[in-house]
């Protein structure tokens, strides 16, 4: 499972803008490297729909406010799901859902082991004995494997408690303020003491901001009910992908894909 927007933005900012469709080139090369390294039985790439607000935006107006994207990356984000499908992989995109939600839904639906490739640490909530996060360590060429032990080491809580932690400590990138006067360490201490945000509230903690914190937790939690395309064993269609990207004028990338066919 791949967080499409996460890696597309990384590619866009890593490669010179003088390269035609630089995000498409960088993302596709990353996808090939991932497939070659892991040889998964299936690949699904989740995408945001930036033109349609999610329940998160509707329930909390400041959510992700202030983000401005250049027209070039927006144009490429529209192309990339078709590039993924041309490769023979599944792409998930629907109004009202974020890429994260499709990762959660796919991790739940797939019966076997799952690798979730993303730079978004919110995805640590998906980690289990069956689900491992692949987090870029340097560019998109090196990946760090995050399992339950790594989540506990980094955050001090279990993976399933990550949404509670985010609600309490806040998330500046999403404009979630968290509880007043509570930072990461104190938030982890509270979650370990009570087991959950809800239990802490029931014990009388954060009485004056309980409803806000419950909302922040709902926003931080990924929605595993997001609609998915059919998930089944796949074989890459590199020749078809080569033809598709050549039609975009990306001859060098097309040659690389053709060499894999």
C-alpha cells in the first residue's frame, strides 16, 4: 500500500522542475524500486481528492488550512493514478477520503502481510504484527521498517493508541492544537496511565476540552471504510506503462519501464 500524495510531493520537490513532469518521473521510479525490492503480491496506491472536502475539513475548519500547491504538482497528481493503473496496479481515489483512509481500508481488507509505504507518521496507527510501515529514511531510496516495537520506542504508546496520542499532543501539520499545555511526552504518559483518551476523560481529565479532544481523535483516526477497487494478486504490466508514459513525452522513463517488461 502506497501513500500516493506523500511520495508524489517528495518526488516533486526532490527533482528539478526543469524535468518534464518531474513528480510523475520521480514517483514512477520510486514505485518501480519498491516493487523490485519487495515483490509484493499486489500494490494499491491511495490518493487524496483535493477538490472535495473530507469530514475532517467539514468538522474542523482549520484542518490542513494554509496549504498551497503549485499548479504543476496539481496537474501531475491528476495524471498519476492513471500511471499506476497502466503499471497493472490498483489506484484508489474518491471524494471525501484521503490517501490515508485507503491505506487503512486496504490494510484491513488484505488477508496477508501488508507493507504501507508513507512518510506520514499518522500511519503508525496501522502497525501490527501483520502490518509494517515503510518510512523513507533518505529521499525515497532508503526505507526504515516500522513495526510495533518501533512505534513504542518512538512514541511510547502502542500503535492502536496513536490517534489518542495525536489528539492530546496535537499535530501542527494538520493544524490540530491538542490539549492545552500537553506535549508529546505528557500525552504519552496520560495514554499509558489510562489506556485511552476516552478513559482519561471518563476519569475527569481534560473536562473543559473533552469534546474538542474527541473531535481531534476522530480526525486523526484513519477511516477503514473507504471504498476500494478490487484487491487481488497482480502482475505488473510494464509494457503498457511504458506506452502510456511515452505518450506523455517521458521517453527515458518509458525505456526503463520497457526494459522491465
